[in-house]
C-alpha cells in the first residue's frame, strides 16, 4: 500500500512539472529577411563577457618597449623599491632592481644574472642559473609593469612571497 501511495505521489509531481519550451523557428527566412540587429548583437554565455560587451575596450598595441627609470620609492607599509632600468626598442640595456620588504627580507635582480629571451610582445628575461625564474616587462597605457615569476632564490627568506610587480610611469620614470 505504501508503494502505491509513493508511486501516486511521484506521478502527481511529474505531471505538475513544466518542460522547457523550445524556441519556435519561423518558416524558412532568407538571410536578407532576418533583422540586422539580431545579427549584430552577440549572445554571451559568460557573465563576465556580458558586462564587457558595451564598453569601449581596445587591445593594447604591440610595439617595442621604451622606458628609462632611475627611481626609489617607499610605500605606506615600509616596502622600499630601488630601480635602475633602461629599455630601448624592447632591448633591455640596464636592469637593477632591489625590493626590501620590512620584516621579510630583500629581493635583488641584476641584468648580469639574466639573458633576454624575448622582445615582443613583452620583454622577457630568463635567469641564467634558475631557468624557471622570469622577469617580464610590458606597457599598460601610461605605465610599465615589471613582474617577477618563480624567483625565490633571488630573495632572502620568504621575501619573494610578498613581492609585487614594480610599476613605472613611462614618461617620468617614477616608480611606485
């Protein structure tokens, strides 16, 4: 008897459920008859792309990096950055960076320890003895970013865990 009641309840639930409706295709229309607005508006499945759709975003142009900077900066938490950088036509001529994180240690990077392996789209330096250690330099609008990847041996203690990219204002050479 319980089985009968359970089966009856399941049948009632199934009968109440709605099936998803499939969009009806209009009778064969030629491509000339379709509305132009429907063709121009892309359908985004990803919610991130949906929010980016109506913005005026343009790709960063790929051009040789040119920047000169000799700067030092100390931020609010005591991280001190010193940088001596010269890049001409994507060729890194001079690179000496030292970032000291208060309480964690210092990271040091010098061009003598690196070889340049790429120029475009980013200037890419690979450490001569630590092949996984990379330094990337690229332009983002009016700023140049210098990022460090997998270089804990260039730092004291756990300093690399707290190392952020160095940002340089391309025109003035000021770092922050």
